[in-house]
């Protein structure tokens, strides 16, 4: 029996931690004079962009504008759609999808088109006005200390273990898998185990290793390390993840070699032969990258290795957008920031004794991982609703998974496995 099904009685129900869009935009529209101007500007910009992109608009009367060979965006409530877009930019675009102001038969295609042509969407003079609607991330969401970090984690990972179990495979890994190109129909669980093994190999984990994991997830990486004969201390800020990870470790017969602690990584003590962390650094925040890597440096034993898996973005995009407040921040990952490989290298060089000695890219594999997650999520939508999640939530997560898939498919985002040692 799989770990997911065998632990169903221990899983928990949904937490009501999903934020709602700002009053006055959801569900009604206020300030008609200001909205009229913003709506007019947004409509003008969208129509100009569509003339340059392989995309078309379908208006409520059925008329089509743009390239009919590309994916189509159906505008259902034009006034609401363009007002949200004019008031809040791309956050408004995502909110418009959530409430049904627009629709499409090819959500990934639309988002992929926008991602492929991100530099062409808005004229440069208008881009310089970003500060008018983008005030940056709210101060209370920036990961300044363990309390803020814990709340940010709670808002996403403590939604419901049952929810994640519906669309993840039995490994319960919520990060990029690594597929074998010679096996087009490879089960997702096999690709996830290959990914874990890749990180453990980069960290040199073997029998007898003392291992620290930063970011437990639901325990699969720790379980796989313990099966190699290692002793693992794994840290998480999610109480619900920790509970299920303990159950899964017991079922795997390796709980005697795994210590699961609900603790911030900055509070870690001891000395370890290996440190591993899979897609946790994205939640740290740029201001605290030096502390994150310095903590690893402090905890590594002489000759130790760090196996890190991180989503990355191009360095010029990081510099341009790192202070922005996005739809992903507002609804999915508050307080987060995706680093660039250059930013990681700079932080290592300036704040630690460590350097990258091995790397591999599995970014395209993340697009496939997300495609499978989204397909399963939508196929099991009735079960998602049975957990207590409504239409707005379902559309929000559909947008999140499609948006992420588009980003990796367009290579706007990458995912790197890094082997890091002391210089």
C-alpha cells in the first residue's frame, strides 16, 4: 500500500489561510472615474500587445482580435478584466482568472506566450511606472525571522495534507522530478526518487553519514537518506508536514535513524558530514541568503558537502524584479524570492568558505512534473472541493500550476542541483 493511502486517517482538513483580493476590487469595482481611466489604458496596452504576439482575444460578441493561430484568451467581463489589470497589473490579471473575468481553453499556452514575450508586453516608458501599482512585498511577509517564516510556510504548506496527497505521487515530493529521457512514460515516483538520489549523491550521503536536511517536506528525502544507512536530522516549520513525515518514516521502517524537528534552520546546531536542501532556499529571501549559506558553512564537518536543489531565474530578471510584489507572492508563496545562479555564487564567495563544484539542470523536467501535477489536480477536482475548497481556490491553483509550467517550459525559470564544498 502506498504511503499516501496508508496514512489517509492521519491527514488533516483544509486550513482557512488563503488570502482574498483587496476590498473594492473583489467582487465589486469602486471609484468609477479612476477605474475608467485605468481600464482605458489597460485595454489600449493589451490590444497593442496582442498585435505583436502569437495570441488572440475573443470578445464577448464573438469577434476575434489578434493571431488566430495562437492560443485564445476569452474576455468574459471586459470592464472588470481591464479595470483589475489597470489597477494591479499582473496581479489583477491573475485575479481576473480567479473570478472568471477571462477564460481560455489553453491556459498554459496563453501563459507560455506571455512568458516567452515578457519583455515585449509593456512599452519601456510604461514599465518605468511599475511603482504606481507595485509597492513591493508587504513588510509583514518578508522572511525576517523564524516567526515570519513560520507564518509564510503555514499559509501554503499547511493548507491540507489531504490536498497535496490528491495530486502528488506516493513519494509526496513537491519539487521538480528528474526524468529518464529514454522512458517517456516513466512513473513520476521513479523520477522523484532519481531526483532525490541526485541530491544525496552531490552531498556524498552514504552509510554512516550524519546528515542535516533543511526543509523536510513530507519526509521522502530523509527516508531515502536513512535507507542508505545515514542518520538524518531534518528541519521544518510546518507542523502538519512534520506529523505526516514522522508517520511515513515509521511506515518505511527508518524512524530510528531520522529526527524530525519543527525548528528554523538558523537554530540548528551540531556538525554534519552532509547538508541537503531541496527547493527551500526560494522561501529564504534575498536579505537572508548570506545567513542561510553561512549556517550551512558553520554546520558542515571538515570535508563535508552540501547538496542543494534550487529554482533559479536569469540574473538580470532577478535584479529587475526582486522588489516586486507578484500574484505568486500574494496568493501562493508569501515572502519568497527565486535566486539566480549568479546570486548564489556571489553569496557563497562573499559570505562563506564554500563554492559550487558540480551542477546539473533539470528545469525542463519541472515543466513535465507540473504538467502531471496539474492534470491530476484537475482530474480530481471533485475531491478537492470535497475537502472544502471552493471555485475560487480551484481556479487559483489551476493558474498557479499552469503559470509555473509555462515558466519552466519557456526556460524563463530553471531548476539546478548543485554540489557545494569548502574552497
